[in-house]
């Protein structure tokens, strides 16, 4: 009575049973996709395994004879698989060489396989070949000892991708950078308009030297008794504020640009001053009349 072995490979929900014609057309078994993910920050690099189950069926005579066989992994040119480019595990044990042994009391092996990170992307493939056996048949095909017989063709796709965390961080960086760019190029001048760079006005206070206010590029000018220190961040983010300190300003007066810096709006405490006009062309003279204190008339022109 002749010994034989029948091999099946699990693919999706179907078990592939190889017929007697496999020597002419080797059955192809797609194994899926292996993906390499690069390291980033606290996350390590990783390559996913493709995993399949190889099942065996030995007949009674093969089991009684303690039959055995060696299965080899070869590339598409029938050369032994380069183990410097692949990692192969059989039942959790890493193969140092591209072959493993099976015995008649085996029913299945769990195959796990992947490329090393340095391998090139693309489709990887080859054959699982049986050799060094004492079997007479595989499925319905007669084989002789010493002959190598291809059992099936394996194939999977190897791809590399950016670390998801890195991708998320880069997207966030891009969003933040675009937001900052949009703010400084478009939105800031709308939300916080500034005086035109050529705007210069003279502040005339009786009994005081004439003070030149260089208002160009400022989002507002404050006339008061106290100068507040504007932070660098505030100045960069929303614009410069020009402070003019003088004891004659018993209450702060704020000058704000409008209409793309072509007009000036005056905000003040009406109980402290009478100001005319309060909204005018940037080059119009503004009269400031004190209601209390020295009741001085201050000119801004």
C-alpha cells in the first residue's frame, strides 16, 4: 500500500485541495498584504504579518510508516528564499533557513510571514516545494524520492506607510500653519485694522512742545497719563498699540483706524472731554476740549 499526503491551504473561507494537475499549473495562494509602519516619537516601527494555516491529511499507511517530508520556501526563480529579506514563523518558531519538516502525525502548521523593513515595496512571491520525503503520492500524483514537487505558489503584497501618529501630527501642523498664515495675511487686517504707514499727526498741547505721533502700522493710539507695556506676543499677534503719556489727559483717549486706515475714530469719556469731530478723514484736525482741570484745548492735526 502506498503512502501519500494531501495538503490544503486556508484562504479566506475556502480550503484549497490541490488536484493531480498541480505539476502543470501550480495553485496560487494569495496571502494578503504586509504593511511596514515607521517609528515616531514613542511608537515603535512595526511590520504586520500575513498569516495562514497549512493543513495536512496523511492516510493510514503513511501514519503507520511514520512518513515525513521537508517543505522548502523558494522564490519565483526556484531559488531558496533569501532569509535576509523575509521573516518566517512556523507555529511561532522563527525559521533560520527557508525550510521546515513535517511528520505523519501533524495535522496543520500556522504560517506567519513578513518582509524586513529594508525590503523594497511590491509583490513578493514564490513556491512551497516538497523534498526529502518518503512518500509515494501527493494527492493523486505519483512522486519519487529525491524529486522536488511544487505544492503551491504563495504571494503577498509588501507596502510601507507613514506612522499614523506622525501623519496626524503633520496634518495638525499643516492646519495650524495655514491658520496662522490666513490670520496674518487676511483676517488680522479685517479684525484689527491699522493706520496707513504714512500717517503722522502732531499733538499740540498748550505750554508743551509739539509731539509727533507716528501712527502708521498701529491698530490704535492711546493718549493718557499712564503707559501700559504691550507684550511681544500681543504686538505680533494682533498689532502694535502706541501709547502717549501726558498728565493733561485726565481720562484716556483712544484713536482707532477705520475704512482701511483712511478714517480715524475717537473714543473717549464724554464727561471729561468735548471732542470734534469724533469720526473723520485721517488728515482732518481734531479739537479736544477739556471739561475739567485746566480746560485746555488740545489739537491733533
